[in-house]
């Protein structure tokens, strides 16, 4: 379905902004989207892009794709992009496609402690909880449940 490809492309563009998706993966996603009927001038250009294109050229192209297909674009390594990527990964975790431990590790490495949103900070701190499992009364399953609940909370409107 075209909407599924549009959503996948939007998620991949967010993940590209934080280095979790490669340019080659974006090109492949753009080709798949075109085959399935999603179309725009910038999307066609993205489908023809190369890994050898500069990151600046790709970023400009992705911004155009986002504008033409009406989804949010985040500059490379921006705080807003990291938070958007956290939401994409939280959705994957909540759906069972990303292990809770991996979400917590990613949050700790990319978002870091001190985030003003308590939901984000809870997920960042969960990584520390995994690290001290042998020294607490918590089980890994307890932390997994807390991370899944935190992922769902992050997806809910404030």
C-alpha cells in the first residue's frame, strides 16, 4: 500500500538523520516506494542517488522529498531528529520488532542523561538498570516490561 511506503520512507529519513540508516538503504526504499506508486520529483532523484553523493547533497534532497511528500525533515544529528528517531524506535519496540534492551541502549548512547522529558529520561536510565541487574531485585523481564511501557508512553501525546 502506498501509505505504508510513505511511512517507511519517512521513518528511514528520520533514522538516516541520526546515522541509523545508510544512503543505500534510503535509495532502496525510494525505489520500492516508486514501484508501489508513491511518486514525486525528489523521490525519483533519491531513487537515482548514489552512496558516493555527498551527505550535504543527500540531506538537501531528503529535505525536498519530505516537503513534497509532506512529512517532517530533521537536519543531520539534530536534537529534534534524535527525539524523532527515538519515537520511531519506540514504536518498533512497542510492536515487538526491536528488543527493549536495544532501545534502552540506543537511548542512552544517543540521547544521554539529562533530557527534560521524563519519559525519555526513563528510557535512557533503563540502560543503566540492565547494567546492574545482578545487584538489584529486578529481573531482565521486569526491565523489559518497563521499557516497553516507556516506549508506549513516549508514543502517547503528552
